[in-house]
């Protein structure tokens, strides 16, 4: 089966930033993304869990999008402008897809 190279961008941030990041992804012409809750983890300050949280103010989410390599820098700049001074991180990796027209 033929595959096609793309870039996967993962953004892990606090849930209240979701709307701002989605707006930036839309402005960068990202064709799609997925949002997932993160229920626990370990970071610079140690382990944490979402258990017992009353609001989403401190909940973490992951936003995943796959884009054409030619758009990756624009997407990264758009996302980083929102999270540069926030809790979270952004990763980018090479992936292969079987339906390139979707990205």
C-alpha cells in the first residue's frame, strides 16, 4: 500500500485554552484535529491527576492534528503564539498516511 509523508502536531495544554487554539488551527487552514482529555500525568513538578477536580480550569487536554509538511511551520507558529507562556507542550513528528487528500 502506498503511503504519503505528513506531519503530526500534538499540543498538550490546559483545557481553558482549547477555543483559542482551535481558532488558530482554523486560521492556519488545518483540515481536521482531534481533542482528547488527559486524566493523569507526570511533569516537571511531579505526578498529577484530574481526580476530584470540580471545574476544567486545571484539566489538561491533547489536541492532535496531521498536516502537510509545507503547512507545519505555520501551524506551529499559530499554536505557539497561544501557549508560549502557558502550561503545556507541543511536539511534531513525521507520520505516513494512506489517504493524503484528507490532510
